[in-house]
C-alpha cells in the first residue's frame, strides 16, 4: 500500500474530515464487493459498507499502522457482516418485515423481485464460499487476482485457481450476465458524498505531530535488475511532519460525476509557469504527489479486454486505428525477453495474434512512419543492449531488418517528426547502469542514421518517456544514475536541433507517456523516495501554457506499462503491479477518455435530507 494513505489519515486526524473522502473513494468498491459476497443483497451491502467507513473514521486514532488501512477495513467489514447476519437470523419476523419493506419501498428493493437477480443469487449460492468471494471481488470490486490475494491474505495463485474453477462451474452466459449486473450495481459517487457528510459531524481530537511512519516496502528486484541492476542503494526515507505547516486550499475534486470539496496540500507554491531542474532543491515527495497538481474535472477510465500475453516493458504503437503490443518480458526463474506481437482493435475490443518480431527484446521503443512500425534498441537475452532496428508492416504482417542504430542502448525513447525517427536517451549496463543523453535521427527513406545535439539531461526509463506536439518533442521524467528519479521536462526542436527546459512534471517518476489532442499524459509508473512506490497517478501536460494538471487516477496501479493513443482515447496496456522481490506482470488494458467537462444537473440525484449540502456546479 502506498504512503498516500498515511498522509490522508494524518490530515483527517488534524481536523480535515473531507480528506477521508479520498480513502472512501479509493476502497469503497473492494469493501462493497466483499460485503455483498457475504450478505447476497446489494441494498444491505451498501448500508453495511457505509457503516464500515463510518466506524473506521470513528476509530481512526486506534489504527497503529497507517499503511495497513485496507486490511483494517476488511477486519471491520468482516465483523459487521457477522453481526448483521446474527441479528437478522435472531428476529423471527424478519421475513415478514422484508416483505413489508418491499411493498412500501418498491423503488429501493425492486431489484430483489427481478428474475435476473434471483437467477444471479442462485448461481452464486451454488458456488463454494471461497469461489463466490473471489468472483465477486473481481467483477463487482474491479480487483485483479493480485489485489484480491493481498486483500484476503492468500497467494495470487490460489485466487487465480478459485476464479478459474468458479467460471468453469458457471455457464458462460451466466458469467457474462453477472459481469453486466455487477457493473450496473457498483457504488456511485453519491456514496462518497454521503459518508463525507456524516463524518464531518464526528469530532476527532487533534494528534501530536510525529515523524513519518516507516513504510517498509521491499525493492522489486526482478524489474530493477532488468532495468537498473543492483547497484542502486536505498536513500534515507524522506521525513514529513503530520502536523500541517503547509499552505493549503479547498479544491473541487471530481469523483465520478459529482465534485467534492477536499483539501489540496503542497510544499510547492508554484506548480506551473516556471522552469525547474527536475532534481533540484524543490523535489516533489510522495505525499505532495497526491495533491500538488491542479485537480482536473472530466476524464473516465474503462476496463477493456485483457491482452493475451501478460508482460512488462513492452512497446505499443497505433496504425490505422489498431494498436500493436510488441515484445516486452515475462519472468519465470529468470527474466525472459519476448518477441510476441498482438493486435488490439478498440472498436471490437478484440485481440489477434500477429507475426513475432524477429528479435526478442524488452525496454525498447517503437515509432510509426508511413504505416510501418519500427522497433529500435532494447535489451535481449545477452547482457549487452541492442542496436537492432526491425520494421513491421501490419498489412503484410511481415518484419524486415533495417540499418542498426549507431548507439546500442536499452531504456530509450523514440518519436516521429516529419517522417523521421528520433532515438533519445537510454542506458548501457556494464556492471552498473550508465544512462545516455545521445540523440540519433533515423530516415526510413534512406535507411540512414545521423547524430544530433545531445539531450541536456541523461535519462532512461522502462518504456517510452517522450511525446510529440506540433513538431516538437517533449522528454518527461525518467531515471539517471546519481540523480535518481526525475521530474524534469525538456523540449527538442528537430528543425533547429535545439533543446529547451520546460516546467517540471509534478510527480518525479518513470511513467508511461501518451499524446492526445495536443496534450501529453504521464501515466502510472515507479519511483523511490526512500522506499519504492508504484503509481496510478495521471498528470496532463499542456505545451501551450507549459503547465500540468492532475487527472483522474488510473484504476490499476502499475509500472513498465505501455500507453498508446487511438481513436481519440488512450489505452494503457500491461505492466508490472508488484513492489516485492519478484515482478507480477499483468495483461490488463484500461481505456482513458479525457472527455469534455460537462455541467451536472443535481435535481433528483441527492436525498432531500442533504438540503444543507453545498454542491458546486461544474463549469
């Protein structure tokens, strides 16, 4: 669990109950799914889930390990479910009361009479408890097998086994119906509103300022060995005071459809409009990363069909509205580079196997010129990085070898401007990771390379760290030996062959980068500020105003992902979801639609008892 939880809890304990809404919104789906798996009733599950968060807030001071908040919620939920079941079974008239409630409040309990729900309940009841629980957490809670495993305290393998056996026991059409039904019954933003309004009336005594808690994450050795090697040493964990001496302001944060007032805190008074050095005196820490960027309105995430091959450090490119996921790595006993190519059609939401890339590799980069994809550099089976360039023709489903890149390197980024490809940065492993500032231009027409002006700051990443807007290349974040994880943004003009420093990214990290509608999106990623941290953070860069905006977080926290724009949306594909000593690779695909900010009609959407609630209309 990330240290943002501890930071939010400290805000709650120091007089900011509205901040608790962030924890509610983060964990409500998981708790609601677990409670429903125990009670078999959506309406009751929502009531009990609300009670879970209220009790958690009331007893917040008793929580000794702030990094253990989700496990604590699970314990509270489990106890409340047992209490609810016991209290209901002890009442001889409970069946009569339920019948009366159904007659008197048809709008609330109508779903209980629907044959579809009755069929669903019967199907779930036919499963063993452990299978039903895993299936509900996955489809209703939106959790993957690794998240469910951490939530229940079992192994991911056991969860995958339970999910597989559960699906085998249910008919295919029943699984499909269950998925659609659960999607329709997920908790909405109004739930978060309701809990926040209730806890605002609960008084918590202020806490004594203490130092930051030691959140003991271990290094993701597999992916770090792949990328950086074992030469990087831990630095001292950044300490922060839980008492607030920072400048804060109330900010409207979009949670689903409704805006919520939350306190945005930052040690950095200026977010955009001035240039930073990316690793200088004002360094964004993890707790600042949660709140420091301006909060955005609009933008939605949708889960799509999983990629057939779970992998990390892959590269994805779009041609004619279809996305090609290429290469990457899997981890068995050792890290194994891949040559797999899989095509995704966003229209049909289907994947198709294509011809393998001739050279298996990871941490490479792809770019498109005239409908052809060029795979460049990366790491293969040998310890030395690759200089190999291979061209893929999606129409012919055929690969062709091209002229090697002059500088062999892994962890580079490539971009296309005016039908030429620019290979930027990267690293070479020779007992330790040595990063590059080198820039080399490739002309597909002549199949020749030309050396250009070096990037000011050496850097590398797991996957692409650059985007193009209006013929200018922007390199964002990354990692450099001796400097750590960067927030620095530098702009390259290929015509002038000149570099310019721009406004720093709010959250220093290696992130997935995608460009859409003249904006650049930094998505998810990894950093280590004392301890390793994975991110679900999404930050949008506007080159025109040279400013950053915080957007809605990606549902799945991960690094080593690939992000690709197609048909007006961004698709985040694959990656590593682990912070332990071994990579846990995912096949998850999530679609991000920046959308347009719309006004909200609150009429009929809020209970009348909320008459005094302040609602802020989106502009």
